[in-house]
């Protein structure tokens, strides 16, 4: 989609028009072998089913499936995919003063309206010959996906772009919840939200279930879309995911809202938002 030799638009301007971080365009990732890419696909599927698996248990599981792997290799691939076993553990690491960790605010919180709580996370998406990352902003009350982005790097830029789009199109949430990943603790990510008066909330270390609705979204995206197809490129992934998220938001009834009067996420989001305005 970028034309390096465009006669009038420099690469910087083309990236701005496409909403693409310049780092993503210039980044040249070291390619993984076909064997490792197939292994990463298996790890991703296994982790969705068993998120308590760390690198040790994942290695045992893969060996039982016939894969000749060692723990060092599995640990490296899981780190590259951004996967961490879910279990309660002490937080012994010292926080960098420039990247503060915010307290988790959602425990026992009654969530009864749209834009009360937004959440964000990142997941791994396989494509032909490699992989990319998907981030999404979700409204907790309605489960609506408010914005999303793709990137071939794990820098904060594509997350910042998704949040900016969500804010521009849907207003400002009261609370924004993420995990403690470096993308979400960076000033580039936190300062625009804090400047708007948003309260930041972060999951405990190793507790992905603190952000349970985003984890459920990833299961839906993977099983209903990604695993059924083989994306040829990042552009192909973007086209298909755009269609899927439109279907998910506007046409697919969500199980959270019952069977008597099935509603889609965006129907709940807009209906509840309209009621709040009228009141």
C-alpha cells in the first residue's frame, strides 16, 4: 500500500494517511523458519485452550503431540508471541519510574453503561510466511469492538493509533483497562488518556482473566475467523478482519445478552448510550 517512489507524497505522509506507524513500515523482522511458524500456530491454538500453560508445560504438551522441541525454543517463541501463563504470582519486579503501573480498578465494580470501561489487548495473528499482531479496544458493557489495528511489530504505536480512533469516534471512557505490557505503560500510550481525565487500570501480573472479555474476544476472532483462513499478507488480514469485526459488531448476536431478545454488541452500545443521553 506504500509507494516509495510516489512523485508527490513522501513515505512519511503516506504512513500518516494510512494510519501506519513509520516504525512498522521500516521494520525488517528477522524471518522465522517454516517449522517455527507452524509451531507458533500450534502454540497459539493450545494457549487459547489452556492459558495456564507456561513454557515448561507447553514443551511437554508439544512433545506428546510429536514435536521435537526444547523448552528454550518454546519459551522464545511464546515471548515473541506475547504469551504468558495465567496464574497468581508475586510481583517482585521494581517498576521503572518513567513507566508507572496503575492499580486494577475493576474488581467488584458494577459495569452498567457504555463508555464506563474500555479495555485493550494484543494478540498474535499468523499470515503466510510470518506473523503480525492485532490490538483492539473493546467496550466492556456492550462487548463492542470500538477500534483495532494491525502491526508487524510490538511497539506502542499501533495501540496508540487504535485508541486515538476510538476516542475520536466514540468519546471518552471513564476507565481504560490493559495488562502491564510495555506498550501500555509507556508515556506515549498513557499520557493522551490521562490528559482527558481517564482513569487507568492494569491487570495483575500473570492474570489475563482480569481482562476476561478481551480474552473471550480473541477466542471468537481466532476460531470464527483466523483459523478458518490462511491470510496471504498483512493487507489480506486487514481486509478479512475488517469484514469480520463489522459482522461481529453489527450482525452477530452476542451470547452475553441472552436468547429471548438477541442483540448485537453495537445495538447494546448505541441503545444504552441513547438512553443515557435522554436521561
